[in-house]
C-alpha cells in the first residue's frame, strides 16, 4: 500500500467515522440520563437531511437559515417524542420504553415516506464539490465540513456537560438518578433535555452529511445501527467514548476493504466491523462487571 | 360509553359487510350491464408500496390507463377488460396469498406482475399447479428458466444477462481488457455480479477487482480507492440509482479518470438528480423508452414508444418510467392472446388458450423490446432491444 492510498483509506474512514460518531453521541446522551436506547436516533438524522433538502433546495431558502430551521425542527420532534410517547409511559420498564422508541422510529419513517416520497435526494453542498488534494489523497469539501462539525459538536457537548449547571445536572442524573432527584434535580426535565439535545445532534449530523451521502426517508435504519455500534464500543457511558467508537468503526471499515486479503473481499467489511465490536465488548464486559461490583 | 362503542363497532361492521356485498354484487353482476358479453378478468399484482413502489406505482398507472383505452375502444372482441389489482406491499408472502385469491376467488384468466423478482419466484409453483398463465414484470432470469419447468410463466423485462452482454460488448469495442466491478450485495447486485463474472471472459475481459457494498452504505470511497490501485480500464457498478450515484460521486472525488459503466438500475431521472455533475459520462444500457426522441423512425418500436410516452405523461403529468413499460408489455401480450381466443371456453380452457396464445407471439414491438416467444424461450426478447446511453450534461444521449 502506498502512502497516498493509506492516507486515502484513513480520510474515507475518518469521514464515515465522524458521521457514526455524531449518531453515537446522540445514543449516549439519552442512554446516560434515561437508560433508554433510543432506536429513533437515526430518524433524527434522516429528518435533518430531508428538511434541509426541502428548505434549501425545494423552497430555495439561503443555506444558513435552512440548516438552522432543520436542526430546530428535528429537536422539536425529539421533544415531541419524549412528551408524547416516552413520558406518558412513566411506569413502564426500560425494555418497554426501548420498544416504544422502535415504534416511534417506524412512525417517523413512515410519515417521512408519505411526505417526501421514496426517492433519495441531495441537498446543496455547503462549499463546492471539487475534491481537494491532501498528501496524495483526495477529500470532498463536504467531508471536511462533516469532520469539522463532529469536532466542534463534540467540544461543545463536552464543555456543556462539564461547565454549565444544566450540563452538570444531566451528568448527575446519569451517574445517580435517585441521589440527584434528592438534591432537587427533576429527572423528567433532564430526560426531556437529553432527548432534545440528542435530536439536535442527530439533526446536525443529518444536515451536514446529506449533501455528501444523499438522504431518503429510510436512511435512518442503517445509520442508527452504525451509531448504535459506535455508542456500544464507547460503552454508552461518555459522549467522548462514543465519538471515539464512531471514528474507530469508520476507520476499521475502511481498512477492512483495503485488506482485501484472500477470501476477505469488501463483502466482509461489515462482518469485520462487528467482530471488532464483539472483541471490544468482550474485553469491556470484564471491566464493566468490575465497575458494577465496585459501584 | 362502552355501549356506544359497541354500537359503533356493530355499525361499522354492518356497513363494511354491506360494502363487501356491494362489491361482490357489482362484479358478479358484470354480465347484467348493457354490455352483451362477460368481462375478461385479468389479475394484476403490483408492489405499489414498500421497497418496490418506485417500480410498482408506474406499473399500476400504466395498466389503469390501458384498461380505460381498451374499454373505450370497445373492449376485446366486444368483451370488456376487467383488471383486478392487488398491492403486494413488496412482500413475497403477501404476494403468494393474493395470487391464490386471484385464482380461486376472482377466477382470473391470467395474471400480470408481480413487480419484483422475489415475489415472482415465490408464486411460480402456485400458478403452475393452478394452471394459470403468469406474465412477470421482474428481472431475474430464473423466473422463466429452466423453461421446461416454467410452462405457465413468461416475463417481459430484459434479464441481467442481456444487460451485462451489452456493457461487455461495448467495452470490447473500445479494446478494454481489464475491468473492476463494484456491486451491491442485494439480490439485484449479486445477480449482476455473478453474470459479469461468468460472461466477462467471453468478451476477452478480465475482472481485476471485485468490490461490493451493502444497501445503506453511504460511502464507497474505500472500495474505489482499492480499484484505483489496480490497472482496471473501467468500472462497472451494478445497483439502483441511490448508491450508484454515490459511486459516481466518489469516483469524481477521488479524481478517477476511467469510465464508469452502470446497469439498467439507474435508468431513471433520480440518478441524474442524485449524482449531479458526477453523472456526466456515465454509460449504461436501457430500453429505448428513455431516449425515444432520438430513436430513428425506422425502428420498429418507435411508434409504440412515442404513443405510450405521450399518453402516460398527458394522463399522469410525470415523466414516464421503463418499469411502467414492463407492465405495458405484459398486459399487451395477455390482450393479444385474449383476442385470438375462441368464444365460449370454460375458465380452465380459457387459461390454456391464453397461455398458448402468449407462447405464439411473434415480432411484437413493445416498450422494452421486440418479443418473439417460443416453447423454448419465455422472454423472447430480440437482440437490439437495448440501447447504450451516455449521460451528457445531465441528459440521456444514445451511443451508437
């Protein structure tokens, strides 16, 4: 493998990984506060992309307001999902709540299919579509936007959780819901905030990736799955770990294609990614058990 | 409150029963209308929702339009044509149930559709056992082969084999000997991959890289980086519009200069919209419907193509699709067979007559090609039915 090729695989992997990272981030935020794995996370990504297409392409709005409105609407859907579907089932077990999120995902997807039809669409790119040369490899300008957005969002989320009152309350709720409600933190409000933030991060992912990856009413399924894997690699605990998980998944997938060794053609790239996940979970499960005992 | 609910349920059930009765009365009473002859019933199985809906919807619209036209022109030898539509929801299981319903309950003389290969393969045994002719609108060649086991089954769309042959022949003419293929792992992509691998050698072409991707993948850059590292002179991508558009775009991003050939799966406007500037230069084989304006008047299909396109676009106000053409050909064949059928046959004999009639069709210029059926060929598409198309400045042009 030449240097240029190596860099190219890395660039492709990091771009894909950034997308997975943003989705994984959303999974982690909701899980940390509510212990719910939100299977509608991919649908927020889809909504962001489809809305930005409608606003920026079909309605011809300038890019910046179109993107902001798309992200806001996706966040509103997140809030709506919590208020209408999750909160009313307050006494349900976590498993039931997870099943509710699957139902919500199917509902949102179906609605999108009716609203937008089944064809894939491409919202306008932010800044041109001629690739940029970089150490012998090529990168699409939109890919730079994706990577940059992931870095910025990750930093903001980290700062928010560490240095603001609401962020600290969220963290407290994640660490110990009972104790935090004793000191006056309302877990329901925190759950609502977590859903809104996760939907916003999903929406951001959707608007920034769709000009490169295309979007359609049903892209949420596969993206949600990849984001779930990213969050699982990160252990569903810290947002930073989910971002790391996403990047790792993207890079492993890319180099799995590069390996192309013997019978292991690119057909096996998904399998290789899953094997990596299983190895990590195996190593982690020991650690988790220790933590449980300690905690 | 409970009681009201109960009454409401009873009321709804009663209305539903009445409505059902009404339907069966109206279909049963078809013979009592002023038309002196009973209607010829044909079943149509189209996937108007679900994964196949992009294909099934134009098929349903096409058949609806044709039924109106045929009945307005006095029907078939004075018999009105009645097509009974069922939506298979792109599900093979659902399709199998509906097939039985068409045969047992609706007593149809023939069935057109289903839309997708999976659905079509799922009902072959049912129609064969019940002895009902089926004209499928799906691609897989297994639907009509081996022909000894497909006595009752025909199909109208070109199979992967013809499409692959057209691409490989074009490459051979350009003296290409090394090609890389990138295909979806779906049944459509896998079908293309296997036929390319088995037939490339016949055209003196070696496959130097064989890459795949999965449905839902959002980047093919890694696979294309691998292809870029080989000495391939061209890339063949076998998938439908959405992900083929990503392949085209990623090739442009990687600044690959070798040409991209695609399958007929991208024969719709969606591909051009999705791939944008990256669509330019992409070459693919497809039926002549797309490029009807540049088809010479001497072409046997010219007249039917122009007519169908004009009728469809006037009625539905949207661009015609090749998939509707598959349904056009299927219903046309059934209607031709019904025209030649003698009067007064019982259902079983009529079904046999329709089957025999379809098998005897010769030089029928349809939308997807010119068909000549025979006992050994239940697709019957003649060479020259496909055109090689290049996308130039976002428009389809015919490569001659």
